[in-house]
C-alpha cells in the first residue's frame, strides 16, 4: 500500500515545511517591526507578510484534502505533480505578497487553477469508483470501445 501513497506523503511533508517557513517569516517580521502578539496590524510590510501566511494557512487543509483524494482515486503521480506546482505557486504568492500586494495576483490565480484541476480529478476518480464499485459499470472500458 505504501507504494500507492509515497508521493502524496512526500508532497504533504513539503507542504508542512512550507507552512512552517511561512510561520517563521511572520515571527521574524514581528521581531523586525516590533509587533507583539496578539497584534496583527502594523506597517504595510508586516501586514502583507502576515496576510500571506494567514491566507496560505487557510487554503492548506483544502489543498491537502484534494491532493489525497485526487491521488487515491485518480492517479498518485499526477496529483503529486500538481501538488508540487501548487506549493511552488504558493511560495511565489508569499514572496510576491511580501514585496507588493499586486505581485501576489498571478501566483494566486495559478494556485487556484491547480486547486480546480485537483477538484476535477478528485470528482472524476470518486465518480469512477462509485460507478465501478456499486453499479459494476467500468467507464474506462466503455470509452475504449
């Protein structure tokens, strides 16, 4: 079974490390700008870093759920590759937002597109499972005819 999930697990670990990096950037920014918790406002430079981290954290559970569903029900390799693209886009988003709020736009749109693809793959994989498991209907064989 592990050979069916090892790529998904590796991308998950990379994602957790990325989230940790984002958290550390907020801690560093708090020290740099003298902003003690629980305050969340300060200079625009701090607020951009803080918002980039919070936004990335909000989307992380959605990403993980879709990564694993697409990987388990559709194809592990494709899901893992899309997961790497998503993590790279999120890194670009974070670094862009850190610089300027306008530089976050292209990476956020790209990462949203990757999430939509993962949603589609998840839905197709789960639909195929239900059709083949409960209705004994193999869509892939029907498409080959």
